[in-house]
């Protein structure tokens, strides 16, 4: 199954999302800040990245721009995760290079649908 890099500084969010992703059969790699997220994307070659936008050290917008600027990581789909739900926040994430956008608190089935679409997967959702 696909490998997902979860870049999230909030321990509760990391725990909840990683458990749900693993139950769906995904391999999950985690990073707690944007800098570690960029490093993990380079070394782990994930199939998809879930990127919190409000991160310490290097924010999600900067981390995304860095990943999209590198040939070896630019094709990895990145889904922005943010508590900011304004249209301008969505545009800011997409302008930074994110391939999709989802809001927190996470609505699991909606996020799973986006993950499956970007990975070209089909199947049951639960």
C-alpha cells in the first residue's frame, strides 16, 4: 500500500490520523515540523504528503515550496491541512504548491476521499 508522510506538530492530531491511516493499510511516516518534513520527503519518498500549514521551524507553505522546487520531490501530491478555512487560506496553500486542501478538525471520510483520489485508489471507505 501507499506510503504517506504526515507532517503535523500536534501530537493528538498525529496520533489520530496515523492510526486511521494505518487501519486503512497505509504506511505512515511522521515529521513534527516543516524542516523535518522536507528531510523525510527526501529520504522516505512518500506517495503523498499531508502537510499541516502552521508548523514550527519551517511553516507548511515554505516546506511545500521547497519540496515543489526540487525535481525528486515535486511530483509528490501534497494535501494542506489547516484550521484556517477561509477561501484565501485555500488559495495561499494552492499557490505555495499544494495539490489539495482540507480543513481541521479533519472530517475523516472527506480527507480519505482526497487521499484516494490523489493516489488513484478506489475501494471501501470507513
